[in-house]
C-alpha cells in the first residue's frame, strides 16, 4: 500500500500503490486486465467492495 494518505498522495489515481482495500490492484505484468468491470463488483451504476468477487485474485476482469 501507499505510505501516504490519499489526500497527500501527489499521484492520485495514477499511484501504482493502493490507498485502501477498494483500490487494490493485481500486478498488471502477471494479470491481464479487461476494460469491462467484473459483474460481481459493479452492479448497474454502483461499485461494490471488490472482495465480494467469488473468483478473488483469479478474476478474469
């Protein structure tokens, strides 16, 4: 995780680290990302906690 709180991180969303569990990302050199959000995490226009995905780190999204 990023050592700075979100309001003090100069990189904002471009920060390669994460500021809270909802921002956590898998290593993009190992996991291939899709532009389509996981249907378990985004329902309609609402984003849900990513830990609810049944596939966990094995999610293909």
